[in-house]
C-alpha cells in the first residue's frame, strides 16, 4: 500500500512539473492535475476564496498556484487608461453536486467545478512578461479585496461585491489549452451571478432590448424570459449592435457593477449577429 501511494505521489509530482515548468509547456493531463494547485504552506485555492469558509480577511496576501488566464482587459473603452484587469479560473473537485452553482459552477459532465477570480492592477515576473489567454500563472502577494464601490458614493445593493486580488505579482508558470465556456442561460446569470463571478460562460439566442448607452456603450440583453443583464463592451467593442440586434451565441466573462454584466472578450465571442 505504501509503495503504491508513493508511486501515485511521484506521478502527480511529475505531471505538475510538466505543466508548470516553462512557458512552452502544455497542460494536457487527463486528470486535469495542471489545474490543481500543489498543496503547501500558505497556498490557497480560488475555490477557498469563493467559498468564504473560512473567509479570507480583506487585505490578506494571496498565494495561488497555476491558475489559467481566461480574459485580459486591453481595450480602453472610455479612453481613460482603465485597462489591465485579468481574469483566471481554476478547476477543483466537484464536492457535493446537489447545487449546480455553489460555491462555483459545476461543469456539464459533473467532473468538477470552475472557480474564478479577477486580478486588478497586477505586475509581472519576469518584468517583460505579459500573460496571454491560456497561460498558467502563479499569483503571489497583493491583497484580497471584496470591492463594493463604497467609495463611489453608493455601494452595491444587496451585499454584492467584486472578489478580486489587487496589485499581485503574476509569475509565468506554463501554458494550457483555453478554458471551454460553461453553457448557461441569461436567467441563470441573473439568479447566480455571485457564484458565476469571473467565469467564462456562453449563452444562446440573445437579443438587445436597448441601444448602447451614451456613457459606456452598454446594452440590455434578453433571453426568452427576463431582462436586466448588461452586455458591456469593456473588453471589446460591439460594432453595429443596437436595440433589436440578435446573436446566435455570446461568450463572455460574468461580472457585476450595480447590475450583472457579460463581457465578451473579442469580436469572435459575438456569433451570428444580425
């Protein structure tokens, strides 16, 4: 028994080394071990941050291992220099599968959950490194923050907040295949935006019910039943879109700023516009 356990431990160690060694490494482990942070003193998981049990104190330093970059804000939609936020996801075991969304959404095959976190104003190591979608990064230092917009004049309603890591160092740890978006409905985003915060999702058969607003270019989008979700051009423009525009499918990151929002990352995330 001890010999078998040692062999399994060695195999896992070797697979993690292959995943997070150099930038040219590819995460192709069938057990998704590249997505599982190694245990160690001071290490956290994105799931532990999102589960809030126990709740990490705001301002506490963060140590996340081999999280996968899913979106990068390089589009200055307001011409104010507000760019640079990154989003990353991490695979974890499914745990109790009776709740599809909490603490993070369950994958369609129930093999695990994806948990996400945003990183505000990060720095990079080595200095010249800039992550790309699909990169694996270690996130060290900085400070865990639950942004409520209390300094905006009016905090978010109903206790809503943006979970984020501010001013952390992102260390290059390897590359992996891009994350597949999780299929949801607009109704599910509205009902479960807290659990879906930062997750890459895809929705189908979407219609804009408003023109882009003058300040941010956001539009209200609707599915068959409900409205209230904003399509926000925070990461990419939505050329030609207006009230009545339809899309076969939209992929984007779920976020929140006074109401739930969906952020497509590129024109390729807006399919079948008409």
